[in-house]
C-alpha cells in the first residue's frame, strides 16, 4: 500500500512551500515584492550592453541629424513624458492679489499657497497617476473647514484661489475661483 505524500508535514496537501508562503503574505507585502521584481527587471535592462548600445545609437543618430538642438529636444521630450506635462506655461501658485486677499481669515492665504505648492510638487514628482485623489489642509483648530482641490483640474493647475473650502460633511462652504465642485 502506497503511503500518502507528505508535504510540509501535512498528509495529502499538495501546496508547495512557495505557494503556502505566498498565500500568507499580506496584500501590501505582495505589492512590494512585485515592485521589487519590476525594479530588478528595469535595473537589468538599464545595465545591459544591448540597451546601452541602442541608446548610444539613438543619441548618435539624433546628433548627426539635427546637432545639439536635437539632443536637447530629445531630453526635453523625455522629461515631459516623465512629468506628464506637455506645456511650458507656468500658472502662478499665489494668484490672490489686492482686495481678494482681505476675504480670507488670518493665515488662510498662506495655507492656501502652501497647499497649492504641495499639489505642484506632487505633479512635479509624477505622483498624479491615480484618479480621485486629493490632499487636504485644515484651516484652523477652531473651525472644521478644510481646503482641497476642485474636481476637474490637474494638480499642476491648482492655485491658492482655486482651492475649495469644505466642512466635515464634504459640503462646500466657499467655492473656488473656478466655481468647480469637489468629488463626492
């Protein structure tokens, strides 16, 4: 009579050590492992001789075809792909001037500028790939009002005056200068 197969000390269980370990990992660790594997693959490609030769060929061809201007355009294209922007226009963060600034409570104008700057930094680092995200800032400890970006504008378009003021229930207390609402 054949004896049952013993795997991991359990009779008849055909789950391998790797499969059992994988099933016990939390989801976030699993995502981290996948990201580490992806980075390892990218690193291997970046360090490969074939990639280096192909890159040198592309840069050489670009130099021969259009000189230094071609290389700067190529680098500019790569930078625009990384940051996700295609326009060189810069929208000022602090667009609250003159009489517009008197409607804000003490410190609110500065907080609006800081929060708009955070949105710009998030865009600059390319962290805007997800949708329906936002960063909030509480205006002060006395009120339960928060500032956040209006729905429908890009992170690189957020300005101090475009931020929407909402209460704890997510109801708009003060609209932005764009009259856009918030995502609910």
